[in-house]
C-alpha cells in the first residue's frame, strides 16, 4: 500500500502553553471537495498539485471536464 498523497507539506506547530509540538498533516483524502475545486481554479496553482486534486476528485467519483 502506498503512502497517502499530500496536499501541502506536514507542519509542526509549537504550543507555548504546554511546550509541546502538534503535527498537522495535509493529506488529499482529508481535504473537503470545495477546497480542492478552489485550488484547481486558483490562478497561482501548481500544475503538479492540480493534477493530484483532479485525481483525488475522480477517486471520489466526481467527474470533471478539464480542458
């Protein structure tokens, strides 16, 4: 089984109250449909990540007309 596809790199956020790090993962399968569509339609979108978004939406069963 392959690792999950990432939307953005993993973040490590530091909580100053507790003194601990929180790890935030940005996987494609966890992103809502609207966020993927917004990224595809944005002007500063990278082509590699646009293709990843299209692949994720087709995996979910959503058909996209792409020119």
